[in-house]
């Protein structure tokens, strides 16, 4: 584990942040070294409560944050107990959310309870955590991690489309290094249905497709994105990206493509980078 001195730069400014990645089945949290783009120590993983109501989810997030900070060098100096750590956070906080949060309000929540809709999640979570926190879409968080530390490095002057292939298709669009937030291009229609119904990783399993057949469906989707966005590069994330040697070369597309590098830590790292870089209260 990194020692306490390595968590600050020469000017004494924070060089770490807390990243939290809320998923439909689990919540992952970790303290992130913002200079190296890696999680300091162990990630904390707790189940996403079912149903994921505002009260239940807030309690779970606070518990994960408390566990991270009480086991970290920063958290050890901030509190003596998990309860204190959950309300005395010494670092910036970014949270990846499976939905859309605009001006702090939840307008869409995928795999979470509908009672979140219209709720000011930044106020709710911020009050519980004891400090301001900023939210972003989970695919956007993964994209930020890849653009900052992973496969998207070196493409900041171009247009890059990150695709997270999982239960659906998450999208994160960057142009000249700037994120276009909350894109939902996995819902582009191919043959009259959402592309993610045939081209996502879950579709491959559900439909019993081999890699060549699934790659043909993913290629068709990517060619549609090429027509709509004309990206300079694709970055493919999600768990199936770890098996990229089995399918990436099968894609029939004209745009350069690369597998994601940050793997399971992408959401945590991207959320932390966002939390450290966006002024609290700024429009996202």
C-alpha cells in the first residue's frame, strides 16, 4: 500500500480521490492515486441493496466509503471508526451511476428503484457522506479512465467512442479530450430493435452465439456508429474485452479499435478522476 506521503504532490495538494461505482448487483469503491491511475490498496465490494431505494442505497454507499477510508492511509487520519469515516471524508468523491444525473437530479436510473427519479442524489449522498460529491454515468466513468490512463491515451485531439459491452451497450463519447456526457447510443436501432439486444455481451450468451456470429452483429452496430459519429477510434470495454483476442480481429469496421486496459477498476478510477476535477455544483 502507498504510504501517507505519496498521497500528496509537492505543493501539498491532494493527489488521490475516492471513486465509487454503483452497479445493478454490486457497489465497488476504492481510493485512487490520481497520478498513476490505480486503486490504492484493496477495492471494497458490497451488494447493491434490492430494492435499491434512496435510503438503502445511500446506506450501502456510505458503508463502502467508510470501509475504504478506515483501511487507507488517508482514512486512518480522518476517523477512528467506520461511522466517523462515513461522515468525515478528507478527499474528493466521484460516483459512477447507472443512469442519468443532471443538475444533481436523477432523470433515469437503470436497474435501481424508480423512487430515485426526480431525487437530488448529489444532495442526498453528499449529506450522508459529509462532503460534496459529483456524479456521472457509469459508462462515462469507464471512458474517462481509459482516456486518462488507458487505451484512449494519445487520442485527445481526436474523436473516440468507448463502448462497454455487458448487459447492454454503454457508450462514452470524447471529442478533443472533452466528454459528451450521457450518450445512450447502445439504443441505436438495428433492424428495428435496440442494438444492445443483439450486439451486447449478454446477447451473445442469451442467443448462444459463437464469436464470429456475434462479431458480425457487433460490426453491423459499429458501422452504424461510424455513419452517425465518424469516430477516429473505438475502445471496447466490459468483461468480454478481456477475451478480445477471440473476437476483436473478426470485426468488419474501418475505424481503428482497441480493447480497454483498466478492466474492473475503470468505473472507480474514472469516478475518482471526475470527482477531483469537477467543481462542486458545476453543471454536468
